[in-house]
């Protein structure tokens, strides 16, 4: 049965006719007044060359407008901004077009979610993509929809996967050339993960790459028996693209079931990995697995950050990656070769990384029936929230959970269609700080920090400590101002060179998103979502 989708026109007559060509996306950094993709550009550096907000005047930031979402679900979305118009999603799957200068609503598209939808961790959506005058959104019932950016009218609707099996889409799509690329979540339901590309004009599938290889495909031997059928390895954060190599890069989530590797003996490719795919065909060029046979839910659901560095006298195309497992990696993004890796938070599960970057596990580091205490905890050293790389400072910035641990235990498990597929849990010895829709508990121990890392050494240059943990990503600018948020609801501006706090505002709700910056009529704005509202700040 199909469920009705409808458009609610709130205000018409705006100049919403901008054409975002592939050429504009390719050179997004040339128009810093806009924010054209989820991560700002194909390189996913979350870095803007706007510089009107500086360490000297950032104290003069004031709220310019606020958009109150028509939803009680938290907003995790990064808005995109195109020629003075902001497009953002409100949970679970509505799209709103706003005047980026005033916050005035132009139109709202409302999507009716199927009751078959299954989500592990909240009815959230992280954003949109645009091509031409068409917006693209994934839905939590595993559809990909295309909307007319002028008025929110539905253009096409493609079912990507079956939501009854646990497939959902929470990530923002990525447009490359004439295709829109996306991957489903559902690692807690025993899906078989994949990435797929769809024609931007028709919604027809162009290619599909399965992140869990089937029989006869390379990597299937890393799954015992028929465990590959429910191997998970989904995705819930947007990937990156190198146009010179014509490769898209995407991180994958945990193998299924979580916590109990006994039923899936082997490395479980391509879970907890980054895969490099040919953008035209979806064929695998290379992969790198951060955590083979993961038993701690340490997804590689992080944004691949692309940079060009002088490395031992040679200019290298690299990928910078702070992984949930607690290690920071530098990879060659042409070949996938491991270049260096080191812990960025305290960890006790791996004795070291070998010359190829494969972890050498410490003894007694696997889940047990009684529970094994490991650093980092289940949420990881970091998680899905976006890092940033500033070519101006030469530093990589990541939101981290420091001194944080969990007790990991395994349990017998059997796959049942559309039901949670865990095989264990994480437990706390003290009062829990969070109990979610899934049956997991985490320790109070731990706090949030924004960390600046030197990619050449992996060493920490500075750290900004928070009272609580953080679920917010990071934005940096050419003026060396860093913006981030916290669960406490503070929106922070830091000196990107030193970590010194320069300014903060109280939003009144948990920040689980990443700021963007843009310019309209000569005014630089910084916008961020908190709880279920979107705030825009500018200089007074």
C-alpha cells in the first residue's frame, strides 16, 4: 500500500529559481556565501572561506532569527543555503524552504511516513542534496524523494528498500554528476547494507554496491556460513567525493548482530570500513577496514574528510578519519593505503595497529556474558557528528568523548525479520545518563572535548573541555573561528588556533547537529539546530 505524500504551500512568490549545476557543486568553495552540500563541499572539510566574523568581533554575535520546527523530534539536519534561500528538514521527513536572511517560511513539504518504518535511534533526518532546481531527501521508511525547490512539489518518489525489514534512510544524499547517491541505515535490524545511485531526473537506479558481499563475491569468505544475509554494514552519514579520481567514499556501520561475533566468525567485510567506489559504476576500487569483526558497535559512520598534504616531501591525496574505535587515521585516498594511525582518546581494546593499520587486539577485549569494561565506550571516541579540517591552521578538529567506557556483554541471538538483532548489550555499573529506544545503557563516566589534532603526528595540539558529552559537529572558517555545540545547549565559538573560548549562546536545547555559515546582502550568518529549532546568528 502506498501512503499519500502532500505539499503544503505556506508562502509563494519568492525568487527560488537558482540552478545548482554539477559545475557549481564541483566548485562550491568558490561561492562561500552559499552552503551547497551537507558538508559544504565534496571534500567534506566543513571549512568556509568567509572571514567577516573574526576572533576580535565574534563577541558581537546576536540572534537574528529562529525557526521553530513543527515537530517534537530533535533536529539533526545540516541546512543547505542557495542564493539566499535555506532548505532544511524537520523530523521525521518534512522539508522547509526559508528566507536565509529573515527565517520567513516560503513553503513546507510534508511526507507521510509508512507505519512499517523501523528506526533504532530516533526519527531523525540529517539533510538534503540539490541538483539543478531539484531537492533530494531520504526518508525513514527507505524512500528517496525529489522535490521542486521552487515550491516543494513532489517530482518523483523511489522506494530504495523495504522498511519492514528495518531499512531506513537518515543521511543526506550526495549528488555527483547526474546521479544522487545514498545508503540505508538499519544495522540494528540485520539488513544487508548497500550504497546505490539514482538518476537525478527520473529516480531510476543506476548502480548498487552491497556492503556485505554475497556468495562468489570477494569478501564473502569473511562471513561464516550464511551470516552475510543479515550482516548489516549500513550507513547513516553522508560520504565524500574526489572528482579527479572519480571516487565516492563512504563509511559503513557495525556488522550484525552487534556485540556477539560468534555467529559471524571472520573479519565481516565491508562492515566498519570506508569503501571507495567508482562514481559512474559503483564498482569497488578499494576498502579499508578500521575494526575487523567488530563486537563493540564501533561503526565507521563518520564523514571522510579529504585533504591534500605534503607527506615526506611528496604531495599526497589523503583521507583524515577520527574513528569511533578511538583511533585517528591518515589514509591515501587514491589507493586506500594506511599511512598512519594513533589513539586520540584513551583506549584499551587494541595493543597497537600493525603496519597495514589492522588493530592488534588486547587480551580480554571481547564481550563476555559477565561484561567486559572497554575504553572507549559504546558511543565511541567520536560518533557520526562532523569533524572539520582547516587548511588555514593545518589542524583536524573532532568532537570527542574522553575518559568514557562501557561494559560490553554478549547474549545468544537469532534473526527475526524486522526485529532488533543485537546479541548483547552495554551496561553501566552506575546511574545511566541515557536510555534509548534500544536496550543499551552507558556509563556516566566521560565528558566531551573538542580536540585539535596535527595530522602529521596524530598529537593533540589543544582541547576544549565540556561539562557534558557532545553530539555536535564542527565548523571552521578562514578567520580561524571554530563553531560547535554541546548537549547542554551551548553554541560555542572558539579560537581555532588555541581552543580559547571566544563567545557562546544558550539555545535552550541539546545540540545534535553542525553549524553552517553563509552570507546574504553582505552579512555573514552562522546557523545551527538545537532540539527542535533552528537558530541564525549575525554580527550586531
